[in-house]
């Protein structure tokens, strides 16, 4: 009986919002050391940094940047959703707002990607 209740809760649309928020946070946490390493190159080895920055012109890197911006937007909107759940009364139409936040995140990432290419 309890297993069915667990499956039902994971079938809820906001379960996906929860998972996206957790996974985006994990991916961003894994990205930060790489980002700081590249920033440190600016102070320690500018020539190597220039070589590394030439890699950013590759299509695969631009797609990865799209993914990064999408993760940032998803994580930001997911955090706002959590704040709203903590501080505001929760209602059924907020599922639509959560889906809209995901769509908004995707639009932000697409706009960034279009500017990058």
C-alpha cells in the first residue's frame, strides 16, 4: 500500500521540478571548480588562458554554454519556487507556474544561445 503512495507522489508534476532543481544544483556545483580553475589561469598563465578561450568558439562548447545557462535558469526558478512554497499559501494553479518557470528557463537559455552563435 505504501509503495503505491510513493509512486503516486513521484508521478506528480512537481516531482520533476524537484528533481530538476536538485540535478541542476549538482551540475552547477561540479562546474564551479572548472570555472575557478579557468579564472585562475588569467592570473597565473594568460597565454594558456588565451588558448583555452579559443576553444570556446567550438560549436560543442556553445551548446555546453546553452546547457549551463539553462541549468542556471532552472536552478534560479526552482529556488524561487521553493521560496514561494515556504512563504506563500500553496494552490493547484502553481503547478502551471512551475511549468512556466521551466519554459521561461528554456527561453532564457535559447536567447543566450542565439546570441552566442
